[in-house]
C-alpha cells in the first residue's frame, strides 16, 4: 500500500470547515469532547478570529481530511521589535502519528515566524505526555517553569 501524502497549510478566514475538522480532531486527541464540541462557535466568530493576523492555524491534510493541526498565537513584545509565538494546541490523529506530521506542522509555523521576525516559538507539555516531550525536546531547548491559571 502506498504511503499517504500529507501537506500542510495555513487556514484562512474562508476555511472555517477546516477549523471545525481540527476541533473535532482535538476533541478526540485530547479526550475532551465537551471543550471542543459542546458549544461550537458560529461561522462568523470563526471567520473574525481567523482573519486576525496574530492567530495562526496550520493543518495537515491527507487529501481533504484534516489529520493534524496546531493553533498558535503571536505575542507582540515591547522590549524590542519582535514577537514570540505560542503553540496553544497541537495534535495529530492517532492513525497518522509517528509519520513526521507534527514536525512538519511546526516547520510550517517556523516559516511563518521567520517572516514575522519572531525570536522564539514556545509550547507547553504536560508531565507524563512522553510523545509531546520527545517531540519538543528534539526541536528545542527545555525550560522548567511553573504555569498558573488566573481567573478573570
């Protein structure tokens, strides 16, 4: 059987259907259907969000099917004219894992980051998520930090 061909692309405001497929993938990959499926946003909301320059959504496609993706945010810094890019969500559908898709997604984001003059891309991994820790260790330098959620 032939190896599947994958391609990555940035999702535009006109491609809300791709983002909906990605949210379905996130629901499965993160075992969190309530967050990603219970109250789906309107197409208008998604179009406005995707039109923002500081939101970056990249998907991996096999044919027309979303098999992986990431959501990242560019954060403008004020100490210099540069930015940081934070990967908020990244997942690959289980049948497509271990084929370099996550690395390709991050490479696509790296290209975007270089064009924008970002000085770093950063991401968090949960303790015990060994596949994510291996991937991110391969691609970058580890920093041990504490994370706090502060409710508004």
